[in-house]
C-alpha cells in the first residue's frame, strides 16, 4: 500500500500518489495526431477500482471534466476511505465585468451538483479552478465559500493556480487549506519561495503536471513542431541520467516526491500499466542529493512552454 501524508492542517491523510481524472472524462494529453479517446466507462471504472486497491485514496476532478464526477460517484459511493477534490468552474467564478461579483446562487448550485454526481454527503475538497488574483479579492466569492464550509457542504477549500502571484494571493487570503500547483523537473518556479511559504502557513500542497502533460515521457515525440524546445529538454534530461523513457517518467515522479513541501503527486493515468509505473516510482524512493542538484539545471522559465493551455 502507498504511504500517506497529512495535507497541511487538514485531517486528510492523502496517498503520496494521487489520481487526476480529466482524461477519464474527455480527451486530454499528448498523443499521435491527437486521435486518442478517453477510456470506456467500463475501463475507467476498473481503473479507479484498481487504483483504490493499490492504495490511491485522493482523486481530483471537476465539473468541466466530462463524466469524471459521475464515474467517481459510481465507484466510490459510500467509500469514506477515499477523498475526492472537485472544483468550481471558472465560468462560475469569473465575470466579464470586473465590477460585477460572482453569483452566490451559482456557486452553491455548482457545489450541490457535484455532491449529487459524486454521491457524497459533502465535498471533501472544493477548489477554485484556475484561481485568479481577482478571485481572492471578491468578498462575495470568499464569503460564500466560508458559508458553504460552515454549513457542511464542503470540508476544505482549495485552489488550483498557475503562477507565483496567484499562489501568493491564495496563501494570503487565509481561506485556502490546500493548494494545487504546477511542478516538475522542467517547472521549478515555485520551489524556492511559494512552496515554503505555503507550508509555513499550514497549507497542503498537491503537485500537478509532474510529467507536463506527457512531455516527460515517451509521448514527447508526438509534440508539435512549435514545442520543439520541450521535446529537446525532455531528451536532454533522459541523456543526462542515461535512462529509458519509462525510467525518465519514474525519475520525474521521484523528483517531485523528493521535495519535502509536496504532500501528494497528482498524476493523470488511463491504464493500470501507467499507474503501475507511477507506483514503481514511489517504491524506488526519493532521489539522491546529487540527482536533485543536477535536476536544477533542467528548469525552464518560459510560461508559454510550461502552461499547456498556451500550446
């Protein structure tokens, strides 16, 4: 079974390897000619059941991830040993007019819909999806989240962010219990300041994009020409450590697991074999100090390359 770590000041002991489910509900990731499809409902449910059996107990989803919430509800209905983190869609928390606040009713309805689909009494974690600095200045939004928490609709508040300024705004808001951040060998921008700041504030850290949507895997060969720099960066790491593509993926996961501020590494897998590679990485343990020092040479700072939404 997988080791667990306490997510900040919460009562959630999350498996060090957690599972993102966007690819179970919609097309996602890198694949040849973008021809890949999501797994079938049957295969998705079998994968979730297998993940639970091997010790994964923390799952990430969102209303915008197709049927992901519904799938999780079917598999984990009544299972209190597993934690599910869903989100409020950015379409609910953003308005075209900055002078207009978000709708309290829309927020509550989004939460209740997720609870219904997930077949749970409340949400373990409710995250602001792609949270912005403006979100943390919106009194209606923050007050509504606090009310939902006090009423028992949600246990903990989280936020998914892309950059340093958004992360700092989330931490300073005092409302966030869990912060989901992009982090990988290629993306170490939050390592020296944000992660220690969040940890000192008692905030749980979930690392996502640890393979950068497949860049740190054999799938990097399918990257389009304009992402040539990412493909070369991945190949450069592979050559330096003298590893196979599968071993590179394991190394990328182990790199994130070695960072002490990170509580759980969030991976999107679509097959048991992909999950087994990740479990093997966990079992191999953390990287040596020498390997971690070498890894600092491979970081990229260009947001256009590090943010898949820009691809």
